[in-house]
């Protein structure tokens, strides 16, 4: 039964990463434009200004009066919420990701991969703040896993202790 659940969770993870890729990399592009980017033949508008200064974009979205509320929420909260499932699914499938350090590193690597692809193929711009927000999302997603896992372990320990007492 455990193997079936893990296979199901792995399939959910695969679908999730595909959806996340569409939302992060290709949210504004048609299929024709996507193919042109990969062939380095895209002639339309591109985003070429990377942000390498931590918190620059975050502060801009938080404090700028030139940006409407929905764009702020989409860019700040969206980056966090988008990566939360990753922080939950990864440790649910693989034991080696059941600690915070590995979740932070895995989420940071996935986020960096997206940012690097955006920079390389001009799908968007590299933004260090996206790395921070996405990694925070992975950590937030890890917290329910940690709580759930702790509750299950406590329940198992109580069962074992109840058996020993009788």
C-alpha cells in the first residue's frame, strides 16, 4: 500500500512540476513563441534586466505606489504559494528530503533552474528575490509535512507504549 501511495505522490509531483513550469516559464507565451525561444529565433519583447540585489524587487512590490494590488499579490504571494507543494511532496516521497536543510537546498535548486532558463532563453528575467520567495514557499510547504509526520510518529509511539504496558 505504501508503494502505491508513493507512486501516486510521484505522479502528482510530476504533474505539479509541469504546471509550475508553465506558470513560471511560459505564462505569457504562445506555443509558437516558446519554440522560437528554444531555437534562439524569438524576435518579440524580452526581459533582459536581471536583479541580483536581494530584496530589491520585494521592496519595490511592497512599497511602490505605481503597482496595483493584484500585481503585487501575484508576484510576491504567487512565488511563495507556487513552491509550497514542492516542499510538501518531496519529503512525502523521499526520506532524504525529510529535513529542513535538504528541502531548502532542493527548492533553491529548482527555483534557480527556472531562473536560469528564464535568463538563458529570455522567457523572463533572473531575479534573486524570486529565489528567496520560492525557497520560502518550499519551507512553508514543508511545515504541514513536518506536522503530519510528527503526529503519525507520536501516534505510533503511543500504540507501541500501550502494547508494552499490557
